[in-house]
């Protein structure tokens, strides 16, 4: 399943993942931008239409919750990015990530360990 968010939708999803099921006013308080109640409601309804969010009735309002896991969304976004910008090559993506930044020794050690673990899993 390909998962695609606008920037605003990604912000709202992050709040649901971080804070759990929330009503519109709770989502609004956690957003960086000061958005109107109706704007946040529209984003949540759009996410619900896309199948990423659902709601439970709570009094006169609705409590929204994520239907997809954050890891699933990350995986889909990375696959899309790799396909579109790196010709489907994980190696090109990885090379860009490590050459474009000043990595600390700890980060490099963790990356090496991830690569070593990945190699062991394939055997």
C-alpha cells in the first residue's frame, strides 16, 4: 500500500502517533501552526477518507485515531523517495545520506551495526 501525506497531513498524523486518539481541539493544541478548528477538522476528515484515520463518537464530537502505523508510513515514504529520486537504488540513497552530512562517530558506529545486522539476517 502506498501511503502519501501532504505536509499538513503528516503533522496531524505525527500528533496522533505521539499522543494517541485525540479530538480536534487536542490536535490543534499540539500543532506548531495556529490553525482554525475547521481547518484541522478538514485535514482529519481528508485523512479519514484516505483510510489513514478513523473516529469514534464522543459526545457531540469525534475522537480520531490512526489506522496505520508510523513505521508503515515511513517505509512507504522511503520507497517512494528511493524510486523517484534515486532510480530505485538504496545504495544511492545511502551514499547521499552519509556524504551529505557530517556524521559523528556514534552515528557511524550505529550505521555499521545496522548494516552488519542486515547482512546476518540475509544469510
